[in-house]
C-alpha cells in the first residue's frame, strides 16, 4: 500500500484538480510575484540559489577533460530538465510566505516532512532518468557524426561544430531532439512539484494535472518554456553566478504560476 500511495495519494483514488486557462498576462504576474518573493527573502534565496552556480561550475569541471568537451552543452541545457526538482525548497519558501508563516531559510528544508515526499522523490527520479537519457542521446549523436575520438581543444571543437556540415547537422538534430526532451520534461513537471507540495495527491494525479495544464494552455506554456530557456541561458552566460538570481526567481514564479493554473487545491 505504501508504494500505491506514492502514485495515487492516501485516498487510494487519484484526485484530479481542475485546470484553468491562463494567458501571457498571468505569466507576467507570476514573474512579478516571483521577483517580489526574491526581494522579500533575498538572503535566504541567494543562499539556496548558490546551489545552482555550484552545480553549474561542477558541470563545467566535469567537462574540462577533452573526452567530455562534446557533453558541455548537453549538460548545461539538460540542467533545466532537473531544475523543477532542484527548486523544491524554493517552492516551499513561497508557499510559506503566501500563508504568512515564518520564512527563515531553514524552513526551506521542511519539505522533507511533507506527506508527499515519497511522490516528490519518485517524480525527481523520473526527471533524473530523462536527464540521463538526454545525455546518452547527445553522446550517441555526437559519436555517430564525429566518431569516438575527442577533439584536441575547445578551439578545435568549436571549429568542427560551427564550420563543418557535420557540425551543423549536430546543431540541428541536437536541438530538435533536445526540444522533445524539454517538452516532455516541462509537460510532466511544470506544476506537479508545487501541487505535490501543496496537496498529497500522488504522482499520477500530479503528472496528469501538469500535462493537462500544458494541453489546456499550449501557447502560454510554450512561452513559459521560452522564458525559462532564455533566463537560464543568461544565467549560464554570466559564468553561472547569474543562476543564483535567475533560478530563485523562476522557482518562485513557478509556484505562483501553479496557483494561477490549478483550481480548487486546498492549502495545508
């Protein structure tokens, strides 16, 4: 029964929340509220946000060897696939602020006491599996075009990618495949983690609700995905330090996006 609970919640029957239609104005409002959360809790959010540049720097270090050069971009772009899970503590901070509770940074880790924690971890493992599948796909694609031999340097690698037909094939196919992974990840996670944090509905209902949110608001959710992509690109371009600001704002905006798109979810 414990495993069953993970998928359908304590009622042994999935409870599917109602999904609203939203527009670009709602995204703007969610972002504004995310920025407001950051402004109200900057020291806490920067502390938590440091997780992201640390991970980013670690990813760069992992690819500092020549054999890993081709995996640098897949690792950086794939970071967004597991971002929703990594941001769970920040969702909790916004939830607490919304309810008027204490927002000391230590409360970000109160999520470990959530009745939904088994479901949250299960969904996190699913996102990690998608992330690893993307890395495997990216490596196979690169090796199918350039072979197993690693480039001698960053300069040679960039030259091969941007000045050869194989390189442009890699760019086009890689981005097309990456787009599919991104759509899948966004569809199952855009509101599922905030929903599980707010209500113990189980993985099945959380994923169903998230997919419904995307299908009900395809244009708006596509715009949200674009905003996330551009924001993360800016964060990485600023040598990962920008992620300490970008990621908290996006995480808190995601909580407010969840509040806008999911109806009739009782608060704890």
